[in-house]
C-alpha cells in the first residue's frame, strides 16, 4: 500500500513539472527570443510612432509650412541666379549655402502637410496667388514678379547689391514667420525648425549687412 502511494505521488509531481515546463515554453515563445531575453519590438511600430503624428499639430503649424515652402522656393530661385550673375565669390558662396539648407527643409515641410492631409502649395507664391500678395501687401518679405525679373536682368556688382538687399528683407520675413510658429505652434518638430530658421537666418542677415556695407 505504501509503495502504491509513493508511486502515485511521484506521478503527480511529474505531471505538475511537465505542465510547468509547457507553460514556460509557451511564455518564452510569446515574450522572448528563446534565450530568456525580451523579443525585439517590431521596427514597424516604432518607426510609425517616430514619424509625423497627424493629431499633434494646430492651424499655426499648417500655416507655417504652407507659407514657408513657397518662401523657401523664392530664396532658392534667387540663389540660383547668383551662380551666373554674381561677381562676388562671397555672394555665390552664401547663395549656395542658402540653397543647400532650404531644399531639405522644403521636403520636410511637404512631408508634414501630406501626413496631416493638408494642401501642399505649388510654385513660388504657393496658395497666395501668382503675385505673392496677401491682404494688400507682399507676403513676409517676398519679392514680386517684377522684382524677380529685375534681379535676373542685373549683373556684376549691381546684381550683388540687389541680391543682398533683397535677401536681407526676405530673411527678415522668414524670421518673423518662424517667430510666430515658435510662439503659437503645437507641433514640436515644426517649432524646432522655426527656432533653427531664426538662428541661422538672423546670422545670415548680419553677414549680408556686413557684405553690403563693408569695404
């Protein structure tokens, strides 16, 4: 009788151990990589959360992107004129720097608008019309078509002076737009870009003033 009891207890213990082992294997298959370490998070889920968050923006962010894109396009158009029109190597170098900085910013802001389901402006004047006029005035320091034509027809030192004068005003407009975004926007990356624009273009304004009024 004692032998039968010991045998029954041994069988029960083996059954419990086997059940525990199965449970452990099941948990391992779901939560780790088989070596007792957590399974890696899906790259798809982490990438999605790291990209544009459609709900984390407001109208200020939309306006900032929709206005800054054509504003940047005009700065790039002016800068490309300097490649063949400018006499000063400093002007050509500055123009090249402006173009290389603002092209990727346009792509970034375009991605934001598309992710938010908002309209991406077309052309140099975007959603403000072909003359760049807003409420009876020129948008944020932008040049009108006539001014762009005059700049394109200029050459030599005359072009250098016109380019620097116009770009200073253009940058001042961008800094004002970025200031409004930094103060009132809700989307973190847009506010970061606005701060970057304020910093870099304020420095470029000072540099262009030195070039314009220097020896």
